[in-house]
C-alpha cells in the first residue's frame, strides 16, 4: 500500500475530461486513490455519464463499487456555465438545463454516493460551487442561482448525514482558466489585455485548475476530518471585498 494522502481510497470525479476535474483526477491518482472519472462523453479512463441524470449517476456509483469494492470520495465537479445572458434574455428551458446539471447534479451525487460511503464507515463528498454563488458579478443569473443552491445543499446534506461519518463540503472557485472560461481568456488576449485578467483580484491573476484540485485534495483527505458543511472559497481574495477601485500603492516610509 502506498503512502499517498489518498492511499487505499476510491474516488469518483465527475467532469473529469478537462479543467478542474481532469486536474483533480490526476492529483487524486498521484496521491494513491483509485479514481473513476466521468464526463458527458466517454474517453480513455472516462466513464460516460450525464451528471444531471439520475440513472447515469446511479450507474456511475455502482460501477465504482463493483470495480473497486467500495467508494470513499465523491467529487461532484461537472457543470455548465449557461453563458452570460441576462434574466430577460434567458428562457425557462435555459434555466431548467443549467439547474439540472449544476444543482440537481450535485444533489444526485450526494444521494447516490452517500450509501456507498456509509458502507465504508464514512468518507468525503465535495461539490464544485463558485464565487458566483456568493454574490452577483461572477456569472450569469441561472448559473449563479444554481451555485448558491450548491452552497446551501452541502450545508443541508451535512446535517442530514449526521452520525454517518460522511463530510459534505463545497469549493467556490474564482476565475480559473478552463474550457468554461476560455472565451473570457481568449478575448482578453486577442485584445492585448491578457495581463488584465484577474485585475480585480488582490493576487492580480486568474487561477489554475491545479489550485482548485489542491483544495479538493484537502477536502478529500483525512486532513480535513473536522471540516463539514462548509463552502471553501479559492479565489485569490476576489470575494474578500465588495468591488472597489484601488486608489493606493504600497509606499516606503
């Protein structure tokens, strides 16, 4: 048995074909976990599953348990952005699809993973939320509402799983360079403004998928054994303040 932080653990990572999910799946494997990755389309080492389909999520959990003998970690990461259209430009059908994947998906992950985790004596469920779920200005209306729902969902689920040994937490990424944010990054770079990406952030940069994967590793591991029902914000400080225009510089005394 290896000495990684997830040695002997079995994990599911949804949305594992790219971005945060891919980075997390690779990191979890390096740390000793057996990982079952899923995405909307099958690929090498990727199980085909629609995160918002109950039948698919049920089969995904069954596959992990059948193949590896149990389940210890569920990282419900899959999501869609839905674009930046305003409330008045979106339809009820747009909202239904975004909520189906981004909010009902994590609900299904918790519902179907929890019994498998309980059978192992407990474990960790992690859901990808967003800083968009904390306040406006970081995503479209439907996406933001869905992510706010995820933040409340993990708190509610943590309470309903009291005594099971299962921890349920969310990660709230800020601006991360993934397929979901590709248009933002590409447009800025084409305009010669790539250096302004993340300029409202105290760290003055966007984030990388690996930085979110590191947070997921913490929540997946026993190092976070007393963290439960929380939303861990990983945004370089973006959400630490209401929007302002900085008017000061660091000056030597």
